[in-house]
C-alpha cells in the first residue's frame, strides 16, 4: 500500500453531497460539494430526487480526486456516510427510482403513525427497535409508499422493487446497479428503520409485519467497518469499506470510542450522540437508543441520541424563504447588529418537535413580537433556538445517565458561527470545543473505511489525530440564563396541539 | 499623454451593446452591430467571458451580461462568510504546520480585526482571538493586506507608528520599504514585532476578481517559524500561500 495516500469519504447529506479526501494524519486534502434540490410538494412533505443525488456523487468524487491531484491508484478505500431515514424505492431491473425519496423531515406518515400508536402506544416497539413511533423513521414510510400502489407491493414482494436508505442506494449504484449491484445496508442505518431488532441486529418479523414490509425488498445488514465490494464505476476497483449514518459517522470521527463520550453535530438538524457502550440504554427522557457503530465482527457499540430536526435549516429558511440574508453565515452579522433577542423567540417545529419532546402535531411559531423587533432580533432568536434545543437535549441526556455533561464536542457547518457557539456554551454552562476537522461526518466515514483496509491499524490510534481547534467558555449571567430558558420553554409549550388531523392532507 | 487602448474601448462597446439588448446575442450579431471583424469580436468576447463580465447561454451559445459585472457594486465579502468558507483550509494549515492560524481583515486604516482563529494543535489552553484588533503595522496579517491597499502610501508616507517591542517598525517610510518586499515575494512576516516570543507569516487572500480582501497567517514561536538566522521559513510561507489559494477557490465557488 506504499503509494496509497488517501481515503475517500462520501457524505451524502440532506442539503448536499460532499466528497472529501483525507490523508494518513486524518487531514482534509480536498473537498468537492454539490447541493441537490429540496422538493416541497405540500406542507410537511420533503422529497429528494435519488437519481440527482447519484449524479452528484458521480461528479463530486472525480472533482475531489482532481483537486488533490491524485488518481484512483492512490485511494485506499471509500467510506460512505449518509443522511439517515430518507427512503427510496427503485426497480432492480432498470435502477430507476419509482418515486422521489421521502426524507427524514417529511411528516406525511403522521396519520399512519397515530393509528399505529392508538393500537398500542407510541412506545409499543421501543424494546425491540429502540425507537418510539414517529414520522421520523423509515418503516412507516415504506408502508405508506406500498399502501398507495398494490402493483408496487407485488413487485416489492417479488424483490423487483428494492428499498434503501441513501447508503444502500449509493452502494448499489457504485457496485454495478442493475448489473449485479450489491444490495446492503449497515447496522446504524438499519437501526433507524424501526424494522431491525436492536439486540440481534437483524430484520425482525414482527416489526416487518407491523409495517407491512416484505423481506424481499430489504437489503442485507452489514457492519460499519468491512470491505463491502470493489466499486465498478466512478473509482473502479477501489473498495467500499465503510457505511454509517452521518451522525454515527460523526461520533466515530470525533473518536468518541469510550462509554460516556458525546458529540453534537450542527448541520441541517443537530444530533447529540452519547456512546453508551456494549448495551442499548433505554431512555426515560425522550432520547433514542440507536446503534453507534459496529467494527466488523466485533460487538456493537450503542448510543443514546437526542435528535433536533431544525437548526441549520432554520437559517436556510431565513435565507431562502424570507430572503433576509444572502448566505447562511451572514446571520451572525445580522444578529450582531443587536444586543439581545428583544423578547422574541422562534420555535422551529417545522416537522413537529423531535427530542426530547416528540410532539409531531406541534408547528413552528414566532412569539414575543412587538414593533420593537427588527430582523437582527429575528436572527438572534434563530441562533438561540439552536442553543436552547441543545440545552433540552443535554438536560435529557444528563437525566438519563445520572451524570452532568462537563463539556460539549461540536462539529458541522454551523460551528463556524462564533456567536452561536458562544451562545451554546452560555446556555449549557459548559465549555464547547470544536476539533481540527469540522467535517467530522466525512472524517468518521474515512476512519471506518481506512480501518477496514488497514490504512490505519487500529481504532484507538485514531484518537491521536483529535486536536482542539477552538473553545468557547460560558460567560452568561446565571440569572439571565434561567429567565431565558423559562421563556424558551413557555414558547415551546405554545407550539403544541397545532396540527389537527384534517390538516394531514390526502394520501394518509 | 498616452493614447487610449482600442481593445478596451471595443470591450466597453460590447458590454453596452449587451446591456441594451433584450435578448442574448451571438458572435456574428455582435461583430456586425459594432462593425468589428469576426475574429476580433470573438477574442474580446472570450476575454470578457473569462473574467466573468459576460455569460454564455448553454443552449444557444449566445452571450449576455455576466453576474460578476452586475456584482461590481456588491459590498465586500461578509467576514462571517469568509470564516465559513475558509474553515476547512485553515484547519488543514494548522494541522500541517503545528501552528495557530488566524485570518484578519482591515477594519480601519491601520487596524486589523481577527475574524477567524484556529488554535495551535497541541491541545494546550488557548484563548479565542476572534474580534481582537491588532495594529496593522506591527503584525504579518496587517502587512500582507497593507502591501496591496491603494491607500497605504498616503496613509504611511509621514506616519510615525507605535512601538510594541524593540523590533516594531516605527516609521511609515521603513514600513513602505517592507511592503514592497512583501509584494515581491508574496508574503509578509513579523518576528517579535508585536509580542516577544512570537513570529508570524501571512499571505493575502484574494477574491476571485484578484482583490485582496483579507490575510491568513500562521503564528508560533520564532524557533519554529524561523530558521537559525531568525528568518521566516519560506517553506512555511509556501504552505500559507497554498491555503490562501484554496480559500480563493472557495470564494469563487460562492460566486457561481
Ligand atoms: N455561519 C453559520 N451560521 C449559522 N448557520 C450556518 C452557518 N454556516 C452554515 N450554516 C448552516 O449549516 C448548515 C450547513 O452545515 P453542514 O454543511 O454541516 O450541513 P449539511 O452537512 O449540509 O447538513 P446535512 O448533512 O444534513 O445535509 C446549513 O443548514 C446552513 O444554514
Ligand atoms: Mg452533514
């Protein structure tokens, strides 16, 4: 492997697809990125075109390779990380998606989820799969798609129509597509479908029944760190050696390999994951039990997760839908025009509220408006919404573990926002640290792939690459912190019970 | 008085023509409208396209005014956006060199404001410097920007400058001398001119139009930043320059 100097990471995210090359020291050597369309056919529906995403992968990988002036013989392996729970069905014979992919933010399965919950409670499957019944996960989505079309269901039963989350879709296409493409998923992505037994890490018949999902359409479940197959296109011959859900990839990239270690990634949404070791921990405070990672034949490592649906996407909303800024980072400039939020709070319950409250019927609100409020105050309120949502998740994590978090490791695109990072340190009252690579999702995918092919010899050694790039210390007056938190909580409670059932629209 | 440059006059005429036209125009249409030989028109159009002042319609191959021309009046890049764009590359620089990295912008005639700071990757306790204001004449970040600033010669000609250490440059005249060296080699440095025990190397950051909008620096002990003769290491400067180019590339993507 003398001349193999890089590992390629593909980060198929909610807003964009990135390809990043990392060198032996875990340093970023090149990056290429392409956004894809966000399709909003109706309120609450959010779709992606899986074919567009595949084309983007075909473009960004060669771009990143060229930027590093490398060629495929220098690439040791490919690791894939992906937006989780986003689901696509496609025809095995042609490789064509049968419809747009339904993303994790999409709430069209609300009625179905309510109906299933009415039959046995929101937590009826929690012991088996670690998750409450929510629109967030893939299982209800598959049932929704198949219920609309009896022909599709028959094709799925015959294995002519396949299901996948984005890593499955990409691996299938990278390994031949209709000509023998490999149909596999990994334990982390599978742990977000509600279809996998979180203890045995296999598809579970009872769960498949409950969501009416034919086994023939499902991919085979693999570990995160193993050689899946060589690619046949894009970088022919280079092995795909890792696949992980993006948040688990970030946990891996932050080298949170010991129980008790946690990170929070700030992108479209924000996701706090805590390594809980070899056994799944059941949360009593609204967190999810999920697979953290599994290295080859080793025992799995589990995690507790606090998922926040809307953080960066609220900034994008300010940019794209309200047009008050022309790039996301300008929100910091705008927010710094004022001293504080002026009494204004924004609760971005665009897809209902995720952790720790899980109110799918909640919808977003802006409250505290007076004629005093300027766009600067709105910008503040938007950044503070991310901070307070983090606080709620951290409180839940502390309550579940019985230990108080003493610092937060952060990563993702929003960590370039100093004001936001300072605000998070202020409201959590703990130091916040960013590592030298903020593209930790990609780094985690690269680490996993590099381990599988021996580019890096062992897990523990990867810790040596972690270095602090920035650190924010709490500065807020405790009295003010408590008052603001109380205001935030009152604002959140006012979002409850907004959606009525008739609002769900047709097709449910 | 030197004469006017004909090709620039013609380029201006092409821009005026496109600005007035309700639809994109082809090469022949442009050549005919301005009574130019087709080859000449083609050369001018290709050049204007290269600098982003005109754009080509993918489908028809015809030309219209380009976004960069319309953006000539835009405000300079937002500092927070600059940080976001630079983040990956400054991390890589810090990790390759083992030194702290900063980005600075000129916010007053002789003041640099730090807009981005990456800690030295040794996990020691360090304090975030973002928002701190530095005297431009006494630091590499400042010199790298001043060297390309149109006002520098006026501002500095008769200036006397505050000393922070025995090594700080204190007259505008000697600073102007240093700035011309900066322009020759493309990078600036300071060795214990602001703080004892600290040396920096900085390179200007250009936007895709070539204007200097900021600078990026590595800062460390003179022992690591300089060679035995206390001269800043050119190899380190080359790494900083590489980072600066990567950031420029990132700024260009933003404009697409
Ligand atoms: N300086 C900033 N301040 C606030 N928000 C920002 C800033 N820079 C980027 N963002 C937000 O961060 C998000 C981009 O971060 P990142 O690139 O990590 O997300 P992503 O990986 O694209 O998300 P996903 O993986 O879900 O697609 C966008 O939603 C954007 O609005
Ligand atoms: Mg991401």
